[in-house]
C-alpha cells in the first residue's frame, strides 16, 4: 500500500475513500468525502502512487490487525523539541509554518513551510523546532486500532518521559481503515 500526500492549491472535492482532507485556511480536517474551496492537502492510502504527489511512501500494514487513520496537528513554541521517540505506525507530516529539524536513521533534515517528510514510526526521531518562531505540522498516521484515543509517542530514553513537553497535539479525527 502507498500513503501519499497531494497538495491542491486551488481546492479539491474528494469522493469516498481512505483519505484525510485538510483545509489550510480553516485549519479543519475531514475523512473521506470533502470539498475545500481554497488550498487543501489530501493524504490517501491507495494501491499506487498518485500523479503529482508531494510525497508518497510504501507502508506495510499487518492484515491481521485492525487499523485506523489519524489526522492531527502538532504545534511547537519557539525552541520546542520532541525528544527521541517512536510511534506505533507510519505517517506523513507537512510543515504549516516555522521550521523544524528532524534527526532520524543517522541523518538530519531541516524543513521549512510546505516541507513534507515520512516517518516509519518504529525508527527513533528527534525533532527540534525553530528557536525564533512558532512551528506547526499537520500529519496523517496509520495506527493499530488499539491506539484509538491514545497518545502514541514513546520515548526511547524513559527519563525523557518526565521532562517538560512544550509541543501540543490537536487530533482532528480518527477513522477505521479497511485493508
């Protein structure tokens, strides 16, 4: 299966399917069918890579598990960090504003507004937001349904669990996925 992100600067109308539609102007997200008149982002789980994808990644989902698609937004104040952590499933993130450095798998990449990246979930990630301005990204993750309604971040170093967390996540929706 392919998880893909496609940007629609002039708006979009989607039909039924396993997708998240994010309205950039209204800061709203919808599952499956939606119409957005202005700039929109669409994440979709599908068999092949769509034409014009900003980012697409192959994801391996255990067919023996029940899955859900979660769309949320994570906001960081200036200087905010997410200590080395993992998630129980893969996802694509897209930076809305600010900047963020992502360290994973021995590499480091800094993203500005509009930058998109894929995280497998099981690979440890360290994230450092801009020191001078707020930063935020919207993401879509595929998670085993047992994670419904639960925080998914798991810190690599248990001592990080007790450190102050300045970032805030806002969940737009969680919806079941049929493979």
